[in-house]
C-alpha cells in the first residue's frame, strides 16, 4: 500500500474525527483487520460479524502499535496520541477506502467470477500477463467483500495490471464487488451448482454472476465460456463487446486437447484471432483448456504476442490445494484438490484421476456443502461418475458422502468405504497405499480433507526424507 494521510482517509470514507488528535498529515501505510497482527503505524479497521465485533479489540490494536482506527461506536475515552475516525459501518468504509485508493492507479483491472475454475483462471491470467506486466492478483480466498478491498489496498506504483477474483453465494455480492472495481475486462468461467442452496437454481446463479456486466467500463471487454449453455445465451446481448471461448466451431477462442502424458501436462491446439499453435499446459485435465483460452483472450486484449502467451501458459502454477500434483516414491501420485468442491469441479477432478497413469486409482472424496435440498441427488451423481470413469476405489468421508458411496456402488466401483469422520478415513488409508497408485483428495473447504493429504504424504514418505 502506498502511504496516505489521515486527512485523505477521512475524505475517502466520509468519516468524522473523534477525540483530541487532529494531525491530518499523519501517514498511514497499511490497513490491518486482525488485532493479533498489527503493524506499527497501521490503520486498525474493526470488522463486525454475526459472532464477533472487532470493536472489542480497539484498545489492544492501538496498544500493539496501530496509529489509529475506524470505529462505528462512540468511545468512553480517547487516547491523545491516536486517531479515531467515526463511520456508520466499518465494512462499508473498507469498501469506500478501497474504491478511493484504486482511483489513484490508472492501470487495467480484470475481474474474474464463475461457479468453477475462477481461481485457476485468475492464476493462469496472472501467469500470462506476468510475462510483460507487473501483476497484482488475488491471493488465497481474498475474493469476497472483505478480501477484495484488502487486495486493492495492496496496490503500489509498481503494479501495471490487476487480476481480481470475485466470489459470491447470494444476490448482490457480485454487484457490490464489481461496483468497487469497475473492471476493464470481465470474465465469467461458467455457471454451475455452487451455492445453489441459497440461490435455488442455476438460472438464479446465472443472474447473480451477470451482476458483473453493467460495471464493466464502456470501452471494456467481456470474456465468456461459450460452451456453457447459460453463458452462451448472452451472445449479442452484452453491454460491452464479448468474446466466447470453447471447443466448438464459431468460438472466438478455440482449443482442443491433442495429447498429454497423464502425469504433468496436457497438449492442446489453441486457435485465436492472432495465432494457431500447439501449447503445453503444465496441469492435468481437459477442463484446463478454459483458463488457457481465457488467458489467451485477455493477453491479446492487452497486446501480448503469441510467444509471450505461450510462455506464460508454461509458467502457470496453481494455488495451493488446487489440483496440486504431488509425486512420491514407487510411482505413487497424490492429487491434492482440497481447496473446495462442487459437482462440476468434482467431475473434472475425477476425470483427471481417471486419465492418470496409475494402475490403482483411489478417490478420497468428502461432502460438497451449500447444495441444500439438491445435495443427495448431486452427491449420488458424483458417485455414478466414479463408476463411469473406471475408478478403482472410493473413500467417502462425511454425512452426505454416503450418497457418493451409494452412487458408486450402483455404478460398479469395485471397492467402496464410507467413513463418517476424517479420523476413520485416516485409519483406513494405510491399507490402500500401494505402488503405482494415484490418490485424488477432494471436498468442500469445510471438510478439511487436507489433513488426509498430509496423512498420505506421511504414509508415502521416503525414509531418506527429513
């Protein structure tokens, strides 16, 4: 974050200075929201949630070195050496500060949303654009109404472009985030079943994602997955020019898988308005053509050459726990995809497992959350898909995963275990480890199946490892 002054902060958030401190030139070079991690001279911004209120930690944050704070509450007393800025709502003030701060940077902003693959698309975009530009990108899960403003506040004068991920689980959230960013380029990766519990149907999820469209700048661009049946209906109906990516004829950006080694990469033929090349994608799964196409479209929008785009694709590295390929001894591979899950991403991950070179293919799958009344049928469908893809063994973990087990049983998966808890599954894993095995570990984030990835890493640890 570039330094701002107290006076600029008050202007940005429409706040009122409380207490006796009145030095409007006081510098602020960071915004902290966690009182346990305060940096000297930072602004402490107390967030308020259903189960917590950061105002309870104001004194602790100031005592730890914060220069001052925002507050939505009057205080009984005020330190004379700290500033207090009163605002009606601290979360709204965070958004207002981020929007004001963003206005200091005259660089392009790319906003990425979608039900599946938005993090992968964001990472691929950053890799491709990074061959020419200094890129700010969303880190981790900072894609919501708190994380996105904090990401914008990481901007500094070295950045030349920003790639921002936008998540949502209800109407109005994309509108809120996109209104903060006002992107030059908008990307929607697809429409799936994630968060269908709250929104009720894919059509409503589609409407919620489309809240992005009116916020794209008038001279901007929209990049869409043309293979998605709902997004394809936007052809000719968007407020800014749109390009469509996919596998079929008539796509502006088209790709088809031509090969791969089942271990580390796939090959695809990439056809765009400016190139027709075979490219190597350092990841597994046919679904990887979509983030690649999106990155090619945005790269060409910002003037990248075919060589720069291909080099960037080759430099792609996924976010941790997003289909990370972990090589072990004796031909054992662990596909760690534990960051999150929904029916579409489950199928994509199972396809990767099916295409792997291992002769013993084990799916360790946990519950998919936020599916509401659709959950039993959607979990059953995942189990049936395991059978169609010829998976050797299923370890289903959690309450809803019993439906995955039932679907797998009906589809003829040879070996099926259902475990109510991670601990049960962990106790089972040693008997499933064998040479030339590939394990897929995947579930919704709340299931914490990364613990099982850790257990597999320990079970397959070479005696010579530290």
